[in-house]
C-alpha cells in the first residue's frame, strides 16, 4: 500500500485534502492574525499532561490539549478515492470542534505554534492534522510552526525538546495515511459481509479481522482435538542412610519410555510391579550449573503480558494505568515512566548508568556486571523509535512511590521498576542435581532432579512478589486472565530441600522401594487465547503495532474472548 501510494503520487493528493467543516467566524480569523513575539502556544494530546508541561515552561507559554485526533475520514463511501491517487476527504469531529475552537482562540497573539503530541506515528499524525486544519482555516499567517517530542514528562526532557524543535516528519505522516486508507478500504469492503453474518456487529478492521481468524483457527483446533491417555510411574525410594526421595520411571525392559509408552492402566501397573521387584542402586549423581539471563526492559507488548500474568490486568487496564504514570500523578513529580507505546528494548546511556548505580546501591557490587547490557528486539517489523518503558527516575523506588500512587498504579510501577533494574544486573546461577537409579542390568532406570539457587543475580530485583499481586477476593481478572501462582518463595524452599537431599546421595548405594505410584494423564487441547497470549502472538507474527493492541482487544474481546467462540466462528464460515 505504501509503495502504491508513493508511485501514484497519492500522498501529495492525500495531504491536499478537502475539509468538511463549519465556517470560522470572521472576527476570530481577524483576531488570530495578530502576532506577538512573547506568546507561544503548545498543543499536546491530554489535558493532564498539559497542566504539567505548562508549569515546566512558565510564562510566555500556553499549553492546550487536542484530546487526540481533531479530525478523521468522513464516515461514508468515497472518502478514500482510489481512482484519484488516493485523495482523502476529512472532517472535524463534532466532539472536537469545541477544543479546536479553544486552540484557535489561544492562537490569537501567538508568534509560534509548538506541536508536542506523542512521539509515535499517531502523535505525528495528530500534529499534522492540527496544522492542516489550522491552515485550512487560514489562521497560521505569521505563525511559525514547530514539532517537538519527548519520551518522558520531566522538566529536563521537556526543556531539552523545546530547545531542539524539528519539522513534522513526512515519512511518519505518509505511513499513517497508508494505514488509515487501508483501514478504511478493508473496513468498507468487509463490514457488509460481517453485518450479514453477524447482525448487530459494528465493523470489520484490518487488524481485528486477522486476529479474529487466529481465534477461530484456535477454536477449530480445540474442537478437533482428541484427548489421548497416558500414564507415568513414580517411586518413593530410600537409600542405605535413610534418605527418602522420589524418582520417575524412564526406562523399562531396556527401552526408553516415550510419552505414550504406558498407554493404559494395565501397562502402568505392570511397569510399577517390575519397579517394586527390582534390585536398585544409585548409578550416578551429577551436578550442573545453569545461568538465567535477565529479560530486557518492557516494550508495550511485554508489559501487557507481564501485567496479565502477575497482576491479572487486561490490556486496556494496563494501558490506562500506564498512561497516568506517563503523564504524572503529581505536577511536582512529573511523569513516572517513559512513553508506554513502544517496541524498543533499549534505554538511553544516562538511564542505563542510573539503573546500574541504583542496582549497585541496593543489591551490592556483585549483582552488577562490569559492562552494561544492551538488548535488541526480536519482534518483526519493530521500529525501535523510542526507548523501552522504564522509570524516569530510578531512585524513586516502589516503596517511596507508594505514597503518590493508587493501588493499580503502584502495582504496575513496581513491575516497570523491577524489570528495568533487573535488566542491568548479573545472571542468576542455579545448581541442578540429577540422580539416576537402575537395576544391575540397567534395563530398569529411574531419574530424580532438583535445583537450588546458588546466586540470585537479577532475581534479587525481579523475583520479588508484587505488592498485593493477583485479583482481589470476589473479583474476576480482566478479560478472563490467568493469574500465576504467586508463591515463589515456598517453591524455592521446597526445591532447595529436594536438591540438598539428592546431593547427599552417593553413587553405588543400594536403594529400596517404599511405594510405586502409577498416575493417569490425558493430553489437553491447545489453550484458548487470553488477552496476554493474543498480544504475544500478534507481536510474534508482526500483526498490528503497540498502540493498536489494547484498542483492538477493547473492540473485539466481548465477542471473541469472553463469549463462547464456537458459535461466532461457525457463523463466519
């Protein structure tokens, strides 16, 4: 689509679009031509952000919010003219006319218009729409227009951005126009089909349609799945010194058992009988050490996935809380995290050094590697135009931030802070012990494993239980989220005890069988998608952008995730 637009000259025509609008009063137009070198108008997206930035800039600056896009394509057929080099027909939405008029009024007497919308493609498009709309209304004569961006709302970042303005990025605008045209053309083509198949449905979208297909394909896999029975045999054992441990049967009659080797109760009981009668000894005790590297700081996708797993947050809830943390909950403090719509995993050099210093201060020199870690994203089509999601001030620990934040804000800020700090810490070291038990002929073999943490490394920061993690009693997690069991300390203690018992065993020692435990299992169908899982799948397959994940799920999760998918998918086929 982008190549087609460029080859046809469509963007030049798209940028010279027709505007459907009410007439601006003549008095307002005349007033807006008055200029003054002492006044500057700054346009941002949200009102809460506007208050904070206006305080940073001080006198001579007025900061107003656009409340998102001020205009959009006219909601009727023909708004994208494919036969006319993809020219587009725009209109100011009625809900934004009042705010646009406020911008027009504030522009009176200003010599400069500074467009400071978000630093992504949509933010660039919003700035372009504001400029184009004001140009259409002929109020920019004598007004210098600048574009500034910042990835965090702190005084230093805002003032630096103001000192380094630029022009509106035409490549970003063109990318937005291509996406918007594609959304429109796909929607107007597929929506009539959707209305016929699913009465009451709103419309089909470029991203939603693909995701809906993924959901239906998964549902077809679930429906077609045939569960298969299999068994395992565990044995309770003890050695000559009375050390008790459990082991699982891995070889029988000289053959390695695959998953379905014991396919019935009869074969499982027969195998258990042979284990009970065997003369066993410990054939080997081996210890290995493994390393676990920290994950990179959050992208939009990984933040949504982790908030779902650890906090039970749906994508919309996560992004709503992140927006408040980005904009700031206290004008004195400013924004607490960097821009939350990003696919980048890198942090600025200053941020990396600050994180390393904080990790060193809190956890000690041994927990920080000699050289800083640098990460590269694995996501398809990643732009990496912005930093990863990180705290703007890493010295503001979750404990200190607790007094400023609501419960949800504290939970998410804690995750972001822990992930950023952990990303610059040493590897975790884990000792693993494996014990092999067999009979004299080695026809029957059993195996036991255990692990223990030798050195926590980054897990000292990120393996901390999130404050009040999970779902409050009597409430359900957003979007049918599956909440992980938050009991790592208990499991770690159990693993450590098991590892110590296994490490104490000696090769060659005789082993007695106390009991055998045949256990029946059934294979399970692939799980249905949760919001976290579908976001991960979208990122892996290059579907959508970070800014589209939550809006897409907000539009489709009721029919595709909450309600049974079976009837939906059958209606579409």
